[in-house]
């Protein structure tokens, strides 16, 4: 088994430096039968920047609060994840990978002045139908207390062999008749601003010609941008402090369109789907439940 790779950062990595390293280390082939090295990345002592948090809230169209939004912690996770995916040891190029699923467990609310320690680990991959998936697990600690956990699943399209038979993909109960909870307009001039906040510098989210080159109609929103606004509207009356969130990213949600949020209870769990107006298929599916 390859030796592990352990990286430590004391400040937020530059998304431009990460993109440059991804270009230098990009690869076009991967042997899925070989072990991936364990790659860990950590960053300790993060104090939330209130000005950046205010920019995040403005772009995502959510209200300021005395605690960090659930999705905001991913702005600390994503730059570290991009570092992992940009390395030559990653299966394929950073520029061809898609974030397909996400799970979050929050154990309590997180205040604006609490000091955060972040840790991420890439150590698992599996062959699935029509591609390869890797999982990156992350957690956030405050004074050695684990307060937030996350698993990001990334997908590479291609032929890598027979799918793993023991793996069961994330499934969601259909809610075709769910009522509309909210709708709002997604403007077209926020992609680059959100890239700087989130640490996801993929130009597919802010350069129309680049997105069209890859076969899309135009640039489209980073899913976290839409998800943050959706959770704000979905959970505005919620008092839970500890909860679990499961998400599947199904398709792009293009700028300069209305976002439609629908939700219903399914098997006792709050299910929700996020649509682009005019598209009958949901772009994001998810569940929200209280954790014991």
C-alpha cells in the first residue's frame, strides 16, 4: 500500500495555485485495481471572517445570524478538498470530476467566534456503473469536540472495470406531488464572487465559453450556492441543533432562472427537491432529519 500523504495549511489555499498545480499534475488514465494513497489535509485555528460570512450570506440570499450556516463550513472544507483532487495521486484530472453526493452531520450550532480545526481524508474509491467514485471524509472540531462531519462523493466518468457488488448508492423516495415551499431568482453575475468565497475555482461556474466548450448551455451555479439558499428557506422555523443532511446532485442549475424548492414528509423524514423553472427533473435531491 502506498505511503500516506499528510498536508497541513495555516491559511486558506489559493484556488488559482491549486488550479495551476492541477494542470501540471493532470492524468488521463487510472488503474482502479491499485490502492490510492491515503491523503490527509488539515487546517487548525480557523476564526470565522465575519466580512466573508456576510458576503456568503448576501450571495446565497440568506439572513445574517448569530451562528454559522450549515453549508458555510464547506467553504473551509472545499479548498482543502481541491488540493487533494489536484494532486497527481488523485485518480484523474481535477477538471473532469463532479461532486455527486454529500452527507452532513451537525452535532450542535456553531457560534461566530468559535475557533475551528478542520481535517479531511481521502482514502477510498469504488467502481460504479459508468465510472469511478471517491469519498473524502471531513470533520470540524472545537476544542477537541467534534461538532460537524461531512462526506463528499466525487464521480469520474469512464470505464474502470466491473462495479463493486457490495455498494448501495444513495436512494431517495420520490415526492412528485410535493408542494412548492419557495421560489427565487438566481442572478447571472455571482459565480465568480462565490468561487472566491467557496474555494471552488472551477470556471464552469463563472465562465460561459468554458462551460459551453464542455457541452453545457452556459455557466451554472456551484451547487452549494443554491443549497445554502434552499436550506435557509426550508429550515427557517426549525429549532433543531443536531441534524443529518443527505444530498444528491443530479444536474446543473443555470443562472438567470428561477429556483423552485419543493418539500414533503416521506417515511417520517423531510424530503426536498430543488428545481430550475422549466425543468421537470430536480437538480438537487435531499433529506433532512434530526439526529439522536
